[in-house]
C-alpha cells in the first residue's frame, strides 16, 4: 500500500484516524501499532513476522546492553546486534548481487554457474535496519534508556508513515513523543496541509515527469539525441526530488496528524552551492545517520587529513551500496565521495569567493551527472547517456517526434518543477517566501487549506486515470 493510492487515501487513512482518535489517549500507541502492522502486512504479509521477530531480539539486546556491568559486555551485546542486523540486510539486499558477480567469475573460468533461487527484498528493509541500529547506538551511548515496553519500541520501528521509505528517525528524536504527546487542531490541520502538499508533489509532478524519464531510458541508446538526453536527465532530477521529498512531506504530515513531529528531510537541495551543502539539504536524515553512526565513529575530522578524506569515501561508498546492489550505485557513491573530498581540499574556499549564480548551477550540473549513474541499469548505459548529453556521439536511429516524448502537460510540469526547485536561490524570491511563511493570519490559513483541498482533489483525479507508480525509494 502506498500513500499515493485511492485505497490509502479513502479507506486506510480515514479508518486509521477514526480508530486513533476514538481510542483513549493511553491506548493510542496500540492503535497506531495495530494500524502500522496492517499497513505493512497489506503488501508484504510474510515479512511482518521477520520484522516482529527481529524487533523482539533487539529489544532484549538493548536491555542487556543497558544493564551490562562492564564495558566489554556492553560492547559485546552491541556488536551482536550490529552484526545480526547488517547480516540480515546483507542477505536480503545483496545476496542476489553477490551470487551474480560470483557466477560471472565462474563463467569467465569456464565453470558452470551456481543454481540460485532469488531472494525477495522485503519492502523498507533498509530503513527498518537503520532504525534498529539507531536505537541500539543510542542505548549504548547512554543518550536514552531502552524502551520500557516492547510495544513502544515496535511502534518506533514500524510506525507506518516512516516505515517504508523514511525519513530515518533516530530513536532519541522521538522517544519522548512515543511516551507522551499533545494533540491540537492546529497541529492536525498543519499535518493535512503537509500531507496534501507532498501528495501533489508526487502525483502531479513526479509521476508526470516519470513517464518522460521511463520513455527515454527504455529507448535504444542509438536513437537518443543530445536534446532528449538532457530532457530525460533533467526530468529525472526533478522526478526523484519531488517523488522523495513528496513522500517525506506526506510522512511528516501523517506524523503530525497523530501528534508526532518528525525532523525535516529536504531543504531546497538544488539551491546548494557545493556537494557539502547539497548533503545538508538532500535526504537530511540519511546524512545525519551516516555522520553520527559511521563517519564520527571512524574518526570524522579528528584524524589526519588523509584519513578524514578516506572516511568520507568509505561513508559514501557505503551510502551508494545502501541505495542498491549494483555497480551503478557504488559508482554514484564514489562520485559524491570524490566531490565532497574536493570540497574539503579547496572548493569550499574557492566557492566562497564566487557568486552563487555560478556555484549553484555548477553544483546542480555535477549532481545531474551523478543522477545518470543512479538511474541507469548499468555503467555502460550511464556512459552512453552522458556522452549524448556532451554531444560527443549522436543518434544513429530515428527518435520519435518531440510531442511523442514530452506532452504539453509534461512540458508545463517540467517548467513548474524547475521554478519550484531553483526560484528560492534568487534572493528576492527567498525574502518573499520567508515573509509569507512567517504569516499566520486567518486569510493565509484559509488559502493554505483551500490549496490543500485542491491538491487532494486534483491528485485523486490523476490517480483515477493513472497506472500504478510506486515511490522510487521503496526499492531501497
């Protein structure tokens, strides 16, 4: 079940909210937990038992870590949890990739490949594992005590707004809210607005541009012109941003409706003037997780410069591999690791002397090159697309007419996506947005609710005439 579906919008969500608010305050965690398990079981019933079983194990391990009398014991229980969780993630996410690579080596050696039944990837397994690691690390460091009740811990792991594709919620950020939270009409209405805004991003922008992207990547490379390659890659840059930020908006909105506040996950990333700034604005929860639980434990910036650069590369190679078991994702991670290293070596100092009219477009262009690696099925396809964009090679076959590739509707949405993405980089526009955002008058509230209703109606109409289009990050 996905948020951008009529089943969720008109059956699951109203039923959940009705159940949740008819339930007495002290039992609302149980209502949310029940709804979350039903939500997950709807699409992956077999894996519910995997989720609950793993949660039982980690819940007990966290108490053993907390109660251990020696540092060695605490480290031992923590290591047990980390190894089991990473092992579980590696099996489900990378077993197929590992066997494929090994079989490729066997074929080169003239040996028959291994027989292998492909492992099904549980939905949201990466986010589930990251939440468990965050919880265990928080308990080990003494940032928070372990959850007193298993139901509270399980709700943290499987609360349906963030279960499938994040944001990655660190336990210490929501521990207090899981025990006690206040509900108000203002927070609930704010949640509705945030949810509808995200729904509009996903259905009215990302889905439309996704059709252009899929058309380009499904076309034989020999028929792709430089112009179509640029349109396809720009469309993908906007698609993945509005798709994932739209999901994050919906998750934040759903959390507010239930009285729980999640941290922001996106902050106008395409207005960044460097890769360092980009990662402070893009998938913020992943950046925070990687920095807090991987980069800093590796030594962070407290080590020799060469070691700090190596730490960056390790973090982003792992980040790339986390996104998917493919060489394209590893190359994408290495690509970002390279430019983050260059930032530290000299670019942050140089860019500080340059106008953002230069640094913002340059950063976006480099990020766009990275997206070619991220979206492509294999390295050769990414290379071919980039060569087309550089006009080094030209189409040798006929491409369908422009109108068959990008419709008038998609052209309008493309322009709207570009405006939303880049306009905040203009100082005058930024000042207007800040002033409007600070207003909380009756007229502004009415306009916001009217816009939310319009987005909901338009999205529902679009969904009624659209094919199923899951969120990009569901497969990670």
